C-alpha cells in the first residue's frame, strides 16, 4: 500500500500526525509551493520567504532521513498555483492507495480538504493536529454548556491538567495570575538585550530572490529578513529568549519603547505556528528556567499563560465557532481601513513606530498589535473584515486560527464579547503611560480636544458615545459610562464634530 502524505507549509514538524507511521520504502511526502497561498491575502514578503525557506529546509531534512519527498517549487514549469491543482497533478504522477493529511490551520483549507475526499476518487484520511496541548474535542468538552468562554477558567483547567506550576491542586506561589506585577513601563536606563537573528543561507537567499521577483508589490521589507528557517535555528532562538528575555518577560509585557522591536518578548510565534517548535517544549524550557532559578515565577507564569492559555484558547474558540464567527459585526463597524496602515504615513507617532516595525520585521509585539493598530481600528469603527485581512497579511506568525479570534474577538469586539468581556478601548493616557512615543509626537496626550489633542482621546469618547446602545450595559464599562453621563451636551457635540473631521481627513 502506497500512501501520499501531503504536508502543508505550517506543518513542518517531524512528529506531525501526517508523518507518523510513515513507510519510508513506499510512501511519498508531497510538499507544494503554490501562488494561491501567498496571495489569498497579500502576505508580507518576509512571511512568504519564511514559509517557503522553512519548507525547503524541512524537505531536505526528510530526504536526509531517506524519505521520498515530491517537492514542487513555486517556479516549477507546470505549477498549477493551488493546493488542489498540485494534489491533482501529484495523483497523476504517483499510483497511490490513499492520501493522508493533518487537519489545516484555516477553515478555508479545511473546506478544500473535505472536497478532495469527495473529488479525487482516492480515500483521504484527515488526522487530528496533535501538536496542540488541548485537542479540539477536549476544548469542546470544556466549553459545553458555558455561557461565557473566559480565558482565565480555561487556563486554570489546563494548569490542572498539565500540573504545570501547581502544588497539588493549588497554583504554585498561591496565585494563578501575576498580571498586577506585569504592567510596568520601561525605566529610561533599563538595558534591553540584543536578540539573536539569523543570516539567510544559500537556500533562503534563493527564496528571497524568487519572492523579490514575484511578490515585489506585496507589503514589507525583504532585505532585513532574519528569521530562523530550520528547527536547529528555531531552537537557538528559543534558548536565546529563555536566557535574555524570559527573566524580565512579565514585568515589561505591556510596555512599548521607540526603536526596540522585541523588548523581552519571545518572538517565537512564527516558529510555533510553522511547526519548527512545539508548544510543549517551549513551555518546558520556561519551566526549567524557573526550576533552575534563572527566571522568577511571575515571568514564567506570564509566559506559560500566553501559550498554555491564550494560544490554546483562541484555537479552541476558532474551531468551535467557525465558519459563522468571521461574519459577526456586533458594533456594526463599517469604515474602510485607512491607507496609512499600508503606507505607514501618519502623524500619530505611536502608530508610525508600530507600522515601521511591522514593515521591517513582519512582527510587532502583542501590546502594539492590541493597543495601537488594534485600538485605533476599534475606536475608528473600521470594518472587521478589512482589519482582519490586514493582520493576516502583515505578520509572519499570522494564520486564520490565531489571527481571527485575536482581531475579531479580542480587539474589535465583533463577536459581542464571546472571547473578551469588554473591548480593549483606550485613550492616549494609556499609551503615554506604557510607552515613550508621545514625547516625539505632534499631538499631546493630555489634551482632549482641539487641533493638538491626541486623536486617541476624542476617538475614545466618540467610540463610547456612538456605541452607547450595545455597550452601556456591560458591567466592565460602568465607570466610563458614568463619566460620559456627566459630560455636557456641548462637550459631547465637540467630541463628535472633532472625531468626524479627523476621520473624514484620513
Ligand atoms: P510573546 O508575547 O512573547 O508570547 C509568547 C507566545 O505566546 C507567543 O509566541 C504566542 O505563541 C503566544 N501568544 C501570546 N499571546 C497570544 C494570543 N493572544 N493568542 C495566541 N497566542 C498568543 N499571534 C499569532 O501567533 N498569530 C497571529 O496572527 C496573531 N494575530 C494577532 C492579532 C491581534 C490583533 C492581536 C492583538 C494579537 C495577535 N496575536 C497573534 C497574538 C500575539 O500578539 C502574538 O502571538 C505575539 O505578539 C507573538 O510574539 P511573541 O512570540 O514575541 O509573543
Ligand atoms: C502561508 C503559506 C504560504 C505563503 N505559502 C505556502 C505554500 O506555498 N505551500 C504551503 O504548503 N503552504 C504555504 N503557506 C501556509 C499555508 O497557507 C497554510 O498551511 C494553510 O493556510 C493552512 O493553515
Ligand atoms: Fe499616540 Fe497620542 Fe501619544 Fe501621539 S500623543 S504618540 S497619537 S498616544
């Protein structure tokens, strides 16, 4: 029996379920570089390089093991440009008895896979993606019958399941959560570590040239590419983070600083999402650092919560709620995405900094995504689908399963609060407290109205005014709505007029 094992570009793990039980003598692994995957949204040039270069290195490592790989490069003369077309062509090249795959990370591709089972006349086995710490079935079991799917309870459930940072049934240190300690701004004299980046090798340079030719009109810088594209280098990036980033990860998790693209963040999401690193091994490396005294409990707990908590949680929500999830628009937001998201040309210094980093690295850290580009899109009432397309395009770690719940749910509240109990709306005061951006800005975060006022200030109150009906009864927004109730009609009108003038000028 010959099996065709079709491995996708974000399934680059030797232990991925599609490769388990492989018969090296008979089976064939199919990998295909296809134009459609680079253009269904116009991905950042570095993301395309990352995926294709990592695919080529992964194929080479399988071949080195004696596994037969049928690899279709992007510039193959007959390349059909799509997964479906390449699978059809592969079936014409090889006589196979069945196709084995691991479930994909996107609903779009899931639908394709179901069609392959119907259309190709060869049995298709779709296996669970068991690289996650919580299966889709287990998430559904946990979620069943709950009115609100809150991260905190899911996270506690998984802490108990894994036994990580637990003493019996209780959290180590007596607390589940060290968020209160994790909200520090960066002191002026704090040394920010330099982070390990990786010079492209010959294979990666070849992919860079190809992407430069074919996708030159896509967003993003190509030449600054410094991502790891092999498992060995991804492991080196993990070790680097555990040594220089993790000890201070918690304290400065919500901080932002001009010119510091990585701060103490892991910058490991592209590798986790591609499969070069596993969630379990990343968490275990952090737990080891805690046991060895190399990182304190609040830092390690904060980090574990991101992966064991948020990463697993958003995946569970995605598969449980799709496909309807993507179509909700609780706040009826419908404005077009401003062009400056692509050009970076804006007078708002915080956004300009974040957009420049995004262009440079195909990366921005969480708080930049949430409180700068995300917060602005929420306050300005940008249509969810347009914001989602932008996030899916510009970040090296972006796949629908993780990007969509973060953008649609956490940032835009378009799901009406299924994922987060309130919208993360904030005014300029928050950005000023957590960053040094305002000092170099043409606007003043302390002014609420007038030509010099920080736009986040009037946008914030305008957002509460225009969304009073859907949001007023949210218990977590009682305080701002009380303040709004005390505002004079004249002040309200001024806010609305200034916001409208600003939005019309975008
Ligand atoms: P760290 O801050 O160091 O966190 C460690 C790890 O925890 C990350 O590598 C990541 O795997 C995980 N993690 C942290 N927060 C989240 C989260 N909210 N959801 C899922 N995993 C999380 N993350 C993606 O991987 N892909 C995306 O497409 C993506 N889109 C986002 C869109 C928006 C609007 C927002 C607000 C967040 C998004 N995130 C996304 C989550 C988060 O911003 C990134 O995972 C994080 O910035 C990656 O950088 P890091 O590795 O330095 O993370
Ligand atoms: C993101 C991406 C890109 C740019 N190119 C390819 C490709 O050429 N071949 C491939 O197998 N995968 C690619 N990917 C990753 C896929 O988009 C990803 O596997 C699906 O979205 C499912 O998660
Ligand atoms: Fe951003 Fe407002 Fe600060 Fe300018 S003043 S950097 S727009 S928060």
